[in-house]
């Protein structure tokens, strides 16, 4: 008899999206993390992690200190499940890359455990448990990676706790380019650069742009989307973390991108583009510029805004 | 022979709209200001104001110090017109009321002069000239009253200079209630209360709400509109200017409003409501609450979000 088990893929996510610090995010098709869940031996309780690949041995195997483990445990508690669960994690996302790796593992874990249990928990519960998992890394985190990792698409977090998530429309032809240079930036360090207050004038400009971006997405107004993709808050204060950021952005915009900024707290960069041809040209230009200005290898992804959040990719015995 | 002349009405406008400090505004049907323009005697140049009613003698008659006069002169200069223009102004809007009175006079003046000249100036020129007129009162002003006074409807000012104006959709049934208590608040004093920096956390919450409001207007999602109508920036810092503001808001919300906040820098208050019956109940509750908590007379207006900005209401000889 084959043990009942389920494997879930959760995608990389780009958060902040220039004008939406802490509130906007979108999912791309790949890369992502995979979490496999199965029941533990009879009598066992709680969550055990029996293996992690792709992290170079750096993530905690102790479930209580692992985002996927904490998220899974939160779901077991939320639904009153007494059976134990074993997780295997295949990290497709590089650590500290700004691609929402913690969120992907947490989202994949809750969806996998939910499927293993029979998929009865409502989405509200799943998101709350995934947030609890990701919270390991940053307890004040906004679910701007968790929400797109779970729901897919382009999302706005109107309120983080309890989550009030708005799924934004995605115009036909809107494409993302994501470049991950082989640098690591700790989210906590990137956040510290922001301070706790911002000039009112910068904030006004940010919310004007965010409102315009939402309108542009609804109307498929690519000109307005392009004008709105400006970050007056996080990027200027974090630019020092990514060498040559201004030059890389310039090369990206010169290649025809609608906009370009840091993905999350970086070092990954994203661009939004109109159409696949444009996205491919922008990807080439960004990759070259990263090589020249950062002097590191990089991985480049060209993707639609993926409508699929965390989802089952294989299962048996269910 | 009857002299050629034209009279334009420009509506009151509600700016800020809770979550859109300095960037959001909408027009209501009435009250508003009227400006009549005619040519001066042959040989005269520039702008002369030959009368103002409804201001209790308080507004400058010197065109160079009057918002309508400066706006009209800006348009004459912009289009290279050498003939002189005479303006008569009928203020329907109370001074320092938070209803966009300066913007209404400036918008009415440019539309009136433009019509007098044959209506050839593009909208971009009209808005720039109206902004220049309103700038008399506050040179750093954002055109969040000017834009709806000119365009009508619900607008987002993505960028003030040069103006990048986004006309937002208005869901069927969205109604405004505006109550003007007989207080005056100087815009400059209200602005000074804000300071020049804001907590990042408050700013994040504001742009999350603004993005959600824009989405809610597009989807006609009244629940989301209601949740988004929260001001974390201006209202908390200005609450001291309006006695009993919290109690008035509570009465307004208890009567079924979607949201309620200061109109501009106050003292007028606005509420948004779903449907005329709800708006009428809210209007009654707000009016009573203002009487109880502010202890002043007030004028109350129930209105659709008016699709009409400044427009000609009478003309002859054109």
C-alpha cells in the first residue's frame, strides 16, 4: 500500500511592486517551493520535517523554527487535527532573494496539509496559518507575499490582520521579468533602512501612484501603469543595497519596460512589460546590466502574472 | 445690442475623501460658484472684477489677488489674448468651508473666459490656469479640488505638476452627503497640524485603503468602499478643529453611511452612502449630530457624485 501523500507547489512572488510597499504583490509561474505532506506514524502528533533540499543545509529542520513547519502546525491546531504530519521541503527559491521564499514554503505547507486532511479549511484559515508560518522570519510582516503565493494573481492587502485581500485584475499581455543576482539581502536589514517615519510629500506621491496603478490595471491602461510604477518610499532608501541599481533600472527602462524596481527588499529586481516580445528584450537587457553593474551571476525569469497560487501538483492515496 | 457674455457654474468639491489626502476629490451637484465674463471696453487689457456677491465683502476685488482673477489672467496669457475681460463673481460657496470654494471660482473663471474667447483652449491649459488661480491661497496646493471642479466626477490626481488626472468610475447609487457647519477653518492652519512627516505604518495603511477604494469604485463593491474609507493621516491630526467630530462620525455611521470624514480640511463633513434613501437618513443624522455637538447652524446637501464640472449655464451674444 502506498502512503497517502500530497505535494504542493507555491510560486515566487514579487512584493511592493514599486508603489505598493507592504501592500502589493503578484505571483509568477516559476520558480517556487514544493512541500510534500504525509501522515506521521499512528500515535505521533504535531509536525516533523524529514528533509529539505535546495537550501544548502541552512534552513532549520526543527519544525517549530521552520516557516513551513510553523504554518503546518498552525493549520493542525486551527482545524483540531490530532494526527501528526511529516513534511518534505524542496526549496526552489533562493534564500534572502526578495522572491518571497518564506511565504512560498508557508503557503505550500498549509495547502499541502489541508489537502492531506481532505481540504476542508476555508481560505481565511489557510492565509492566517501561512502568515503565522512566515511570521517566524518577521513577526510584523504584511502578507504581501503570502497573499499572492496562496491566491495567485496580483493582489492588494487592504488590511493585514485580519487579512482583507483584494484580487486585482491583470490586463491581457502584462508580463513580468524577474532577475535574481547572486546576492543576499536580509529583510530585517533592508527594513531598518526605512526608518519609522517618512516625509508626508513622499507618502502622498506613493498613494497617488498606487491608486493610479489600480485604476490602470482595471482599464488595461499601460501608459498609466507605467507612470504609476514609481517608488518614493522604499527603493530610494534601499538603493545602496544593490550596487548599480540606478544604471540597471536605466538599462531596463531603455529596453522598453513599463517600470522596474526591487522585488520585495531585493536583491532581485522585477520589471513589468507589455507583451512577450518586450519582456524578452527587457530580460536580456536586465541580465546584461546585472552582470556589468553587480558583477554576479543571475537567474532571469520571464513570466505572466500567474493566476495560480499554491496548488497540488501530485498526490497519491487521497 | 446686447454685450457678449457668458456665465459658468462650478460645483463644490469634496477633497481628500478619507483615504486620499491631497490626491482624491469629487464634485457634488450644488452649491457652487458662478462667474460671468464679458469683454472690457476696447483698448483695455487684463482682468477686472466688477463685482462679487455672496462673500460678505471679504474677497479681494483686485483681480491680481483674487483666485478667479488670477485664473482668468493666466488663461488670457496662455492663449495670447490681448483684449481685456471683466468678471462678476457670485459666490455660492461659503469661505473657508472645506468645500473647494477657491477652486470653484478659479475653475468657473477659466471656463467662462475660455467660452467667451470661443472655447479653443485644451483642458490641460484650463486646468493649469485654474491651478495658478487657486495657488493664490496656497501655492503648494494639489489640484484635488480644481480637478473635480473642472472635470466633474470622482478624480485621482496622480501627479500635481504637470497634472496627471485619473477620472475614476462612479458606481450607480453612490451618493454624497455634505454638511457645512457655520465654522471657518483656514486651510493653512489645518495643514500646519499635519507636520511634514508621518509614521510609515500610517502611510502604508493609507495607501492600502486608497488602492482598495479605487478597486471598489471599479467593481461597485460597496463593502470594500466602506472598509477603505478610513483616514490614518489627516483626520486624526485635524480632529481638534471640529468639536465633537468623533461623535458626529459615530452618528453618521450608525445611520448607515459607508464612510464619513472631513471634506478637505473641514469644517464641512462628508459621507458616502449607497442609495438615496440611505443618503437622506444619513443627512438627517449628520445634521442633528452637528447641531448637538458643534452647536451651530449648518447647511446639508444630498447629492449624486456629479458628472458635471464647470459648465456654461447662460450666455448671450456668443
